[in-house]
């Protein structure tokens, strides 16, 4: 081949190029971004609207419908999932993959700003639009612990640490949680306002006017420009207290005359503890495409120095540091990588020391070239890309082994060194290119997997593809050059002792089987067909789970209190759970969050927003705890909390892949809440009666009770009272109204809140003795125009693409898979008698599978199949050759499935990746046999002679490449990470079965349907 001739004859150029590759590859290895998981940027956004004190029904009418109508009108929208609860509406907006993520974010932000200024209520507390990305995960969580420090002291310490960490350029979203912010609270005395006949609007207007910060502009004075500073914002509580709210007839009324003004903490809505001790959590995020190890080197000194500066009654505990996990995980994979290289070296012994050395040199150079390309495409060094490199390690030596073995064979036959290098490489060159092309095409569909799961997994096939392509270039250039320099002519043709024993073993193994297989070809093929059918039949026995659970030594405990439980009650029950966790010595840390979810510490688990009847505990074990130990603990805790009388306790492990609220989710669509409630109750019964389901949750099995302030509009109009003014007074009394902000002593903006005198939390007394001013300013008692009563309403309202639905969810118990359970559940759901216009859809794992394996994935598979066939056609020129080569694929599947069953792993996305990749590896091995058989026939050998010689000659490199691949994969197969091990298990099982059986099936298939061959004199030879 020309490229080989060029590389050998211009060896100085070849040497310099590969020295450059090795240096750049080495630098790339240490400069590439490092992270635990691949970086993902799905076109998904989360819009959160917080409107405290608003019922789900009111939220739906006033907030949800206007937002949904606006967002649904945007281009390329895929779906909108809306969840409406007390005072909170969350919109999960997903666009079709391929759109510009940043542009869509700008579109949504623009639309939300326009809505806020026009159609939405003016007193909404918060509207937040977020991009969902892997970088949302907090890489650091620090707890500042104190049982007796004042709120302000603890808050100031957290704020100081936040300020220091924010100065690191590679960090983002530095926040603290678990302690209420300070505010200036104005406890208004409505009875005094009524006596003075001062309208509430006038008080609010005065405060808002004083709080406004309007720049004064600039003026010229001689040759200089001076900025004009205005009065600015409130500076302190005295500023607020001395605000003039009324000035008429020479009478000045100050804020302090009708209200008590002072510094107070905002209403507590989030309580945090670590190992039972009061604390504040400081969390930190990291920007994309950054090396987490380098970032850790920046923040650790700051945290350690800050810890030393803290007062004695405040302690700092670093309870979560993702950088340590990344180092540990990459360290384990690094060990696996080293072990794989050692095993590969052992398998190369039959080639001889010089040939083995050449192959070993090709490994780091191929990996270096692959890393350079991956870095250029923007991929990071993470658990999946490293797995891809370890898998590639067993494959990338194939090309070099095949080339070196063929050169060695020519040398053993007595050819000169240059002839052996150039002609030996030329003889095998096209086969090597064809083999590499088929292998790359086999992994190509995985690069185009749709949705977030495709983006998540993409670095794995890319690592394999880049490394394998690099290995082909190295095998066709550097390996022949090194061969021409280091290999020597053999005095005897049998090779070294390892090669002799391996050759004898292979010859003896097949000496009895091969003649019989060739004598009875149809019987042999019938047996192989039976084995293939068995292989496909065994698929069902493995079960299916798209993504496995995480192996990380941590999990969550969700505490779901009875409906409408307050924060105090949720805290009481959380303390009971903490007391139980204290008894388990394997638990190192447990961080409790009452009223809110723990800050995000896992890439696909987003924290629960404010909810007083919810609590979550983040549990951490020893770093080296095995997944089996964690699973056993989870089972014990589930059993312990099963009969908890005060709340529903869910012990949940983290799961890999796309975010899931539960394994099984049944969505019931329809408009009438009463009908949905009845149907959801029937679905709940089906799930409860299904063996293998746990934590069944039906949001509609109970209704909540709201306090309804019903305005008598006729009376209100008669007395000149506007309904909006009455609503404003109610909100003022219950939740308070933010009328401005002030700058505290640390330079941060804090709220100025107008409310009525109350305790820590509002109660029913807040609605007593309220007055509303009419149009003339006369105070009217609220109870004159309004009745206070209780009414029931749904706990939550859900929309999917603007259609209302109810949902019933369940988790699969240990030893059960959601897909297997659904085969029994779906027929029962289909038997439900639903009214016209009502129907169900499955979500959870089922929807995730559709997103991951649907869309254009089938098109990519079809395209790849045709490319696969096209490459083989170029190689063999006949369809018979293709059929012979492809016939081995089902036999590899047999070994993969059997090994999965023995290991107890289910079929999963990574196992599917294994089977797809296996097809390329198997074809590669079979292709070598068929290609050489064709060459021998072209030289004039008969079919039987060609089959016999090719089997003896080419099966050796096939076995060597398979053994190196298997040895390279063994460390991965033994890895405890369930995301990694199934891939290696499938490849090892498939390689074992296909290598053993290809030696029989491929020659027999060749004999049954020999392809047409043009011999050297151009006459057809069959």
C-alpha cells in the first residue's frame, strides 16, 4: 500500500510525526476537562413560579394557562410537563434535539418577561427560568454547624464563605441554604390606619417611592464630568421607620406611627441538619469544560483557611466533594487500564519479544491520537470516555497484531525483511482497512442515539471510534516502519515456544471437529441456527432496564408527610428518621433538609422546591463501600420504615440515565377531576395488587382543604371596595407584601416586607380585624364584605402538553424490573372502562426507553447496516461473501446473553452497546478468514485446500486479537459499577463464543456457498 511504502521509505518523517503525536497526546491527557459524568446540554428548561398562599386551582387559572399558551406557541417545542402545587408551578419545557440551546433560553426568558409585565399577577414572589444541564450539579457541599450561634452570625459566616468562593472563576451558583434571610419587617397596625383614614395603597406607594433607586445622571463642570447621586435605597430600619406615609393639613404621619419596624428573619421554610446538628449548607457549582481536579486545588485552600477563621461555636464539615469521587473513580479505571495493559502484554507473548514490543508501542500512540481527536471534538475525560478507551485497548491492538503477525509469517517463510514488511502489509492491508471500517460503522449508530441519554453515552463510542481509527493509521504506517527496523529473519519457521504451544493447542482442538463439520455441512449449519434461535430466545430471560442504579455510596430518603402537614410536624418526623440512621455504623453522614430537597448532588435528580409537608435526607456511606452493601442497607431501611405511622418514607437509590420520578408512571388524561380521581383509584389498586411494586403514590387519593375568603362582590361594589384591594389586604395579613429592599452591612440587598403583627407562622387569627379602604379612603371591615370558609381542592394539578392528567406512580422492588411488571400491568389497565375522552399513557422507564431508542435512531441503524454491507461488498464483491461473514453474528450474541444471565445483569442500554459493538468485532475476525481464503483461491488452490490453509494460518491472529480484547475487558467486567460491567460482560461472552464457533461455522458456510473468485489469469474460479 502506498501509505505503508511512504512511511517505511520516509522513516525520518514518520518518526517525527509520531513523536509529535506522543507529546501532544501526553499534554492533552493532563489538559483535557475532567468530570465525573459527561457534560450534557439538552434543550430542556425549568420554569418555576412561586406564588405563596395560592391554591393549585388558582395557580392553574392565573399562572399556568397564560404561560403554557405562550410557550406552546414557540417553534420546535417537543413537550411541556407542568406540575402545580400549593403556591408553586413548575414547567418542564423540552424542545426537539438539534435546536440552539442558548437561543431557546433567550426566547423563553423574553416571553416570561413579557408575560410578567402583562398577563401574570403583579405580586408573584418569584419567576425563575433555568437551563437544565449537567453542570447544575453541586460539586461541593459544606456544612457550617452550630447549635447556639445566632441566626445572623451563622448567616454572615455562610455569606463570607460564599463571597470567597465566588472569586474563583471556574465556579458558579455559590449559594447557602437552611437559614432564613434577614429582612426589615413592617408590622402594620390596620386599626390605626383605619382611625387615621389612610388608605393602604398610600402606605405602599410611599414605601415603594422611597425604596426606588433612580440614578441622577451626570453633569459637566469645567473640563470634568461628575455623576449625580440620588438618595438611593433604604439604608437601615430607621430609614424605613421615618418614611413619611401621609402629609396633609399640616399633619405628618411617619411609618413608625402606624407600624412596628425592625430587623427580623424571614419566615422559616427550610431547616437543615447534618448528623442531627443544626447547620447551614453552602453549595458550589462548576462551569462546563473545566478540569474538576484543578478546580479542587483552588477551592480547598479557601475552605481550609476559612475553617480556621471561624469562631469556636461554629464548625465546618465538608460533607460532599465530587472531585474526590472523580479522582477515586478515575483512579479505579486507571488501575483497570493498567491491569488491562499487563494482561494484553501477556497475550502478546506468542508473537515474540520484538513483535510484542512493536505492538505495545502502537498502544499508547493510538490512544494518544484518539485523545487528541476527542479533545478537538470537545469531549471530556469522564467515566464513560475512559470506559471507551479501556474497551478500545482490547480492540486497537488488533490491527497491529494482524499486521505484525503477517510480517512475522513472511519472515518465518524465509522472505527478506523489506519484502516481508512491504508485501506482508500489502497482503493484509485491505482486510485491515475493511475490518476497521466495519468496527467503526458498528459503533456509529451509538454516536447518533437521540435525546439526553444519547448525549450522555456519546463519549463512549466516540472514544472507541477515534482510538480504533488511530490504531489503523498506526498499524499501516508506524508498525511497518518499526518492523523494518526491529524484526529479524527467523532461522526456524515455527516461532517461539509460546507460539508453538498455542498453534498445537488450536490444531488439536479442531483436528477432530473440523473434518466432521466439513463432511456434514448442513447438519453443522442446522446446529448453529438452533444455537442462534436459542440466543434470541434467552433475551427475554435477562429482563430489561434501560439504565442501572448508581454504584455511588450514597442514597436519598424522601419523607412525605400527611397532606398539609406544617414544617414543625415535618421536622419532628425527620428527627425520628435521623435517630434511626444514627444506629447504623456504616452511615458516615446524613444531611437532613426539611421543607425542601437537598441541593442537587447527582446529575439527574433535581431538588424538590419549597414544600412544608416534605423532607429529604441525603445519606452517605464510606467512600469504599460496595454497591452490594449499600443495596442491603437500603433494603433494611425500607423494611424498617415500611410501617412508619406518621409519614410515607421512601428510601431511594440514585439511578443512571435520564431523570425519572419513578420506574412505573401511569398518566390518566381527562378534564373532570372527579372522573380522574375515580380512575386513579382503580389504577392505584392495580399497582398495589401487583407483586414487585413498592411506594405506590396517587396524588388524588386525598383532597386538601383550603381557607376560602369569598368576597361578596355586590356588597363590595355598594360600599365602593375593589375586589383587588380586599385580596391585597388578605395577602398582606397572611404572607406579607415586598415593598422594596435595603442594603445590609455586607452590601447585599435584603427585602423590606409589609405585613401584620404575627408569630413565627401565620394562623387563622391573621384574618381577624382586617380593614379595606374603599374608593373614598374610608376603612371597611373585611368581614362586612367577605365570608371565611373551608373548601376542598386537589393536592396537585398536572398538565402534559396543555392536557390535564392525574398520575399514579410506583417503584420496582428488589429483584424486579419495571418492563417485566408492565407486561402484567398493561392488560389490567386495558380492561379499565374509561369514559369517552379519557385515556392513559405510560411514562417512567417506558417513556425514557422511547426517547432513548426512538426518533431517528432506527434510521441511523438502517443507514449503518447499509454502510456495513457496502464496505463488505467492496471487500468481497459478492453477496455470498457477505452472508458468510455475517453468519457468525448470532453465535456471538449467544455468548453475550449467556454471560449476562450468569452474572445476573439485565439487558440495558450499555449491554445493547456491547451487542452492537460485538457485531463489528465478530465481522472483523470472520472477515480475516474469508479474505485469506479468497486470496488462496486466487492463487489457484482448490476450495478445500484454501479453507484448510486459511483456517490454520489466519485463525492464529483471530485468536490472538480475541484473547487480547478479552483480557483488556476483564478488569471492566469485574468493576462494581453496573453502568460499565455489562458492556464488558457482553463483549467477553460474545468474543468467546464467536471465536470458538467461527473456526467451524465460517469454513462450513464457505464450503456450502463459495463466492465467485477471479484467479490471476482472470478466469472465474468456483
